[in-house]
C-alpha cells in the first residue's frame, strides 16, 4: 500500500504567489523519500500540505483522503520533526518528549506511567535518557535536534515528516542524526524529508523528488534520478555525481 | 523512570500542602480584623451577640471566599494567557481586557445602572471586545513578529479604553459616581457579599474547571501552532475556547472586585518556580498561590490601618516586590 499519494496538487498563497504546480507522486510504505530543491522551491509548503496543516483534498494517506482523518488519528499516523522549535518555558526534556503522547490521550487527559515509559524509551533511543530531568533550554543544537526526533519517536507514528533534519548541525551531530534516521527507516518507518543537501538525500533516501520553482521535475529511485545532469538543472549550477570507492559524492 | 514517579508524587504532595495552608489561613484570618478591637480575636460572645455573628459570617467570610475565588481565577487567567501567547510577560491586562472591563463597569456606573448584573454584563462585554480588537488589530499590523504585534495592539487598545475611561471620569458626578469609579479602579473586596458571590460563583467555577481540564494541553498550545497541530490538537479552536473562558472569568471577577493588578502576572512565575514548567502542575499551583496571595493582601488591607487599604494597591506593591525578587534569583543550572 502507498503511505501517501498526491494527485495533481497545486497551491497558491493568498498573496498570489504560486508555491506548487501540478504535483503528482506516490510514496510507498517503508520508503525514505527526499524532497530536494533549492530555497523557495516549495519543499516546506509541500510538507505542510502532507501534514494536513494546509488543507487539500488531493492528498491520500493510506488509501483515504487526508481530510477524512480526525486530528488524533492523524497524529497517530503522521509525526512532524520541524527544523527548529522556539521555547519560552523551560520544560524538562522528559516533559517535552511526553508531548508526543498527545494523540493517545483523551481530550482532557494527562500522560500516565505507560506514556512516561514510552517517552523514556524514545529518549534512550536517541541517547538523551540521562538528560530526562534537564531543562530543554540547556541543550545544545545537536541535542535539540535529537530531542525533536525523540518526541516524534514517542508519537509512534509510522510516517515521519522531517523539515531539513540536519541543516543546522555540525558534522558530528549530523552523523548522529543520520544514523538515527537510518535505524528508524530500517524499522520500517516511512521517512519523508526536505533538504537542499544532495549528499544527505543520496545517503538517507531510497527515492528522491526534485522540486524547482514549485514544479516536480523528477521523482524516482535515487540511483536513477540523482545524476549530474538533473542536479545541474535543479540548482542552475554545475553539479557532479562521482563514485569515490564505495561512496557516492556530490559536489 | 523512578525519578518521574517520584517527581509526580512530590508535586502532588506540594499541591495538597498548599491547599491545606490556604484553608488553614482562611480559617485563621476569619478571626483577624478591627472588631471588637484590632488583631486576632476569638468570638467568645458568638451565641449572644448578633453583631459578632454578622461580622464573621456576613462580612469577613464572604471576603475570604471572594479573595480565594478571585486569586484562583485571576491566576488561572494570567497563566492561560502566558501559555497561549507563549510569553511569560503577558496577562489579560496586556491585551486590553482589564481596561476594557474597567470602561464597561464605569460606563454602567455613570449611566445609573449600577446593579451587579448590569456592571458584570457590561464589564464582560467590553473585556471581550478589547480582546477581540487586540487580536484583530494584531492580524492587521504590518510590523514585527506575531507576539510583538499582539503586544503593540494590546497597548493601543488599552490606551483607547483608558482614554474613554478618563472621559467618563470627567463627566461623572463628583460626589458619587466619580468616587465609586476611583475606588473600583483601586480594587477592593469591601463590597463582598454572599449575593454578589452567588451571582458569579457558578460561571467562575465553570471557567476554572474548564481551564483546569486543559491544564496539560496548555503545554502543547505554548509551542508553535504547527507543532501542536502535528501532535493531534486543533490549536486554533482550543486557543479561542481558552481565551474566551479566561476573559469571561477575569471580567466577572473584576466586575465585583475592581482592578486587581499583578496577580495574573506574578503567580504563574511563582507556580513555575515551585512546580516546574509542566502546566499540569504549575497551573493548579499558580491558582492556589494566587488565592493565598489575595487572602494575605486582603487581610493586611483590612487590619493594618484603621482605614482600609485597597487590595489593588497592596497586590501591586507586594506583587512588584515579589516580581523583582523572582527575576533576581538565579535559576539552578540545568534544572527544569
């Protein structure tokens, strides 16, 4: 079954600027899809639409229109990992990860012991369990990205939407986050992430969708679509895909 | 995991202790006053003196109940505003609600419709109107981020209602209406009666219960709207519900007590200091602290001097001092 399907999707902002034009794509359950494009290509808008944040009837989630999902049901199916998050209150790391349990609670419910166990397990998975009682305002940039991932893991949704997951990270933290995302994908989670980093797309994705000025210029298995020619067209600058030993390098 | 359970037990224990302390003080403060002489006096002539019974049951007890109710509601309201706008410096006054309510109440006073229900309705209506105006203006402003626009529109709306209130004071009859308005602006519980409490207690209690019901969800509503949406909330709908509930509760209290400043601003800070940022505990904690705070302010106000000190003056004075202390205290490194 397809995890997500998009049929002839277009989106125009109230200001009149066209963000997406006639996008059609199918994302298989368990695949890892990179939405690759330069700044302003429409990547984040597409992610917002797939999340249901911007309503559109042309998106099919697991065989049903996205709009037919209730709020909690959608939260149990799709989880968002934003690029960053701003906080004005110093929640503890554990309290913050517990927010991911919201779709499983009653309307006015509060998390219980079982939710705390799941949140702890998520923290352990990303390597932050010893920081459980720390304030989130005292985490470094890399730890912060891991925290966002932990919340999404605690949400136990099978489809993860990630907005530029490694764009603000140093090489060490990038490697750590990448390793985690690979292990989540290995556990059959469907990953859909935006990026302008072709190397990340090639390393993490099974499929790549290239967006340029709101148009999908190609979509398919990464080995077929990530070519010097396509990347040069996408970024309007000379790009090369080279095989160095066992590693594919894009520069 | 054990730490989590231990922390939850600790927070629940602290909430219970504060509740007990509030009840104990409420009982003790019943004996504080200036009748038959200043200080703490046990009513030894309870069975024989009707005046004693009236003072204890019809004057002091309603004040104590109103102080507890007002403290809880104003704190819950301030806390809710801070969470919804993700800004620890926001309270209903920042968005014009207090000034709108003040205008509404004063308008009824000069129009001669000074019945409790007329003042309450008008204060609630104009409080809500101020909130809607602030929100609408913020969406229309073309300057700065959302929070800045909201605060700026709140300042503008507050200023408009303040000006309108000044006009009302100018035209008010100096020996009656002007005095009423001036005292009302300073806030006070001297008018507390069972009848007045009865006129607001059900709606205010309902408002408090609704806010308490949302106590954990408020955490999520303090995050970016897209994030709270992604974890299964309907943030726009929930925000509107909570804003209206908090505003209605606040304006109903204000319509009886007059303006009582600072409670909604400082008690959420104290609540978060004591219970951590998780609103499941810091909201009820703030409410109890608010009740305690107003209980102490009112008792000081009616016992310190031979003439009563308005509670609004005391709460502003003590509130500002507590605020300075809170902001000067260094948070323990790394602790949530």
